[in-house]
C-alpha cells in the first residue's frame, strides 16, 4: 500500500520536494536555490534547464534521504511560480531562451499600447485580469519578436510554450499540458469558456500551435519516465502556487481567504462557481478545476514581500539571514516615522503601476537599520491591507479570519501587526507549507489516496491565532500615512 504523496514546489527562488503522509504531515523535505538573472533594470530571468535540474535533484534527494522507495509514492503533485514563461523546442526539449519571470517588466510599454487601444475591458471580461507585464501573454510575444528565428520556428509548430508546471511535466513525462489555474494567468485563456481565446491570441500575434492542452487541476495527466524517480509514478495534481496554497489552507467555501507570504504576497478569496468581476483592480482567477467543476477566486497580488527582506540581506547587508529580521525589527518600538514602499519592479494590487519604484520616506538623523527593518515588515502588512480593503468592497463578504502561510508567516511580529492593520484575526496553521500541501491534496484526491475534501479539511489545525489590538483611529492614521508614502513611489520610472 502506498505511503506518501510527493509534492514538487517550484518557487521563484528555489525548488523544493516534500513528502506528505495521509495525515497531511511532512515526512521529508529537500530544497535547492537557483540563480536569479537580472540582465537590465526591471528584467528578471531564470535558466529553465537549471530549474529542471534543481527540481529533479531535490525530488531524488528527498526519496534517498528518507529511504522511500518509488513504489511507496501514490502520486506526484506539482505547484509552481505562476506567469513565468518558457519557450522550448518540442523535439529536443531545449529552451530557446531564458525563462522570463513573473516579476519581469520589460513588456510594460506593450501593455501601455494595448490599454491605449482600449483593450483593457476586453481582456478583463474574458480573462479576469488587468493588462500588465506580470502575465505570460506579453512575455510570449516579446520572445517571439525579439529572439532570432523564434517566431518562424513557432509558426512551423516546432516550439512549445508553457508556464513552469507545463515545463516540468514535459520534462517528467513528455506531455504538453497546463492546468486551468495556470492557464488563467496567461492573458490568453477565457475563464468562462475554459478555452484558449482566438481573439486574444490574434491581438498578441501568438500562434495557437504553441499552446498546451488545458487539463484539470486534480486528475492523472501522465506518468513520470521511470529512469527519473525509479518508477512510473502518476502526475495527478497541478496548480499555480497561490491556488495550491488556497486549497492547502482548506479555503473550499465562498468567503474563505488566505494570504501567502513568499517572495511576493498573494491574497485569495474563494467566490464560488461563478467568476466575480472586480471593480477595485483585483484579479478574477480560476482557483482549480476538478470533477468537471471550476471554482473561482478574487486575488490581490503584492509583488515584493519576502523579496524586500532579501534586499535587506543581499542589497544592504544589514542582516545575515532573513530569519534575523524579526529580532532586529523588534529592537525598536516602532518605525520612527519611516515608511518603505518596496516597489522594486512596480506595484501590483490595487495600483498596477509598472513604473513605481522602491521608496523610503520619513528618514531622520535618528533612523537606524532597525527602523528600516521594522518598516520593511510593516510594508508587507500595509500592502496586504490595501488588498483586503479592495477585496471586501468587491465581494461584499465580511471576512471572519485570514488564514496565513509562507515563510514570513512564521514571523510573530509581522503577523500581529498584520492583524492590527487589517482589523481581522490572522490564523496560522500547524503546517505552513500549504502550497506544497495543496498540490499534494489535489494529486491524492485524484488517485484515491484521500477520499474527500471533507477528510482533508479536517486535517487543518490552528497553530496560533493573532487578534487585532490596534484602535481603529490609529489603524486609519497609519494606513493614511502609508498611502501618502505610496504616492511618492508611483510613476517614478520613465516609460521607454
């Protein structure tokens, strides 16, 4: 009898492999970071082959270290950084260029032109998305137009496009597929019909032959080539990282919401089986498809959360590890009037300004690195508060609590401040690796490892609950000051 589900969690800065047992507990984990490539300001790339090697390596490593035989694995679930765009040769499996990462803003001018042509309502109606360089569609067009010979090869049907889930599955089993949650992040997928949209493909001049087949988030799509993991193991769960985390947090009913604190910060609210159009610059996205049923989310995207802490470490050198930020921030009672807007590559929800840039305001002679560290954590919370306000306006559903996960969710100082500026309880579960857990659950349900959603929801347990303690007047004053700081950051960079 199989004992485990293997979750492959391919993130923006590292690849991880985690084994989960029937109780949803981690049995083993392996992780490997990979290079971040910055060819020009605002450009972010990854080596897709390096991603593949690191992901395969950690999968093999966790099986070896935990002494788990391939036959003990019931299924593989995959979750991934979304929107990151890979084009590769169908015959050789070799990428034609570096992957363009979701954070990359090289296509901001292209997006400006589409908005100038009045196309924003069309894209929002069909895809649920705003026109932004964040999404895959304009990244594909850029590769077709700027890498020599690529458009000709694409038109001959020689090339394949994929988000990172597609890329990994192609390398694992040779299938060219994408699940609906990842497809819904491309600007090319009609979330109402569940199909690639020919009108949008025409606007972006993208050959349909590039695109993968869209499959369910929970269901067997193929089996791993036996030589890779030692056996032909079903690949049975696929979801973009934020949708996977929502599933792993057991936010299975309308009105339930979670926030993931990773490189970026992403808040998703379940809205049911009807796509809800946002009037407040949120995204409408597919949560997952399973059993012939599609469930939708409202999403707010904060581009820089953990990335801001990494900048304190790598850019400023004021901490040696990300874990040190909490103690440094706690060494002062407040930020000393400092506000940090970490718009390294623009701002997401609700501003959607690709030309915003990082800004620190309120510095005085008495400002120390501790004040900047505390302002960095506060910025993560303020950005999430902006998102929740927009979400509650759209959904008209009062939020009972916010479930949290991701690396920074282990930071008690940040979580308490988050509850304070939201005015809503923040709840951290026992298992904070909910992105990988969600992929595991989707895969396990597909092969009968778990019987039902009710069974997995019953496994969700509270580790700590943070109750808001800040007076309403102070909360409003702080948010007003934060928004003044954001105004200083907006529209800073010049369009090319």
